[in-house]
């Protein structure tokens, strides 16, 4: 079937479609990994911030409570 033009283009088209699917899967996996890493970093920073804020709040609340009790 060589020379008909139709069947000779089928195999390259199939290969290109397969390559595109593989590249698409690889890009999606890379993006997922980057998003997960970014989310973990944001969550980690948030908890660090929350810890620093809550420690500051505890110290102040403790002082205020001790002042109220001593009065």
C-alpha cells in the first residue's frame, strides 16, 4: 500500500499522537508535583506564622489575666 498517500501517513500520525499524549502526561505530573510542593510550602509558612502569632497572643493574654487577678 505504499504510494497511496493515505496509509503512509497513518503511522506517523499515530506516533505523533502517542508522543503528544506522553508529553501531556509528563507535563501534568510535573505541574501536580509543583503545585503539591507549593501548597506544602504555603501550609508550612502559615503554621509557622500561626505559631508565632499564637505565642505572642498567649504572652499578652497571660499578662492581662495576671493583672486582672492581682487587682
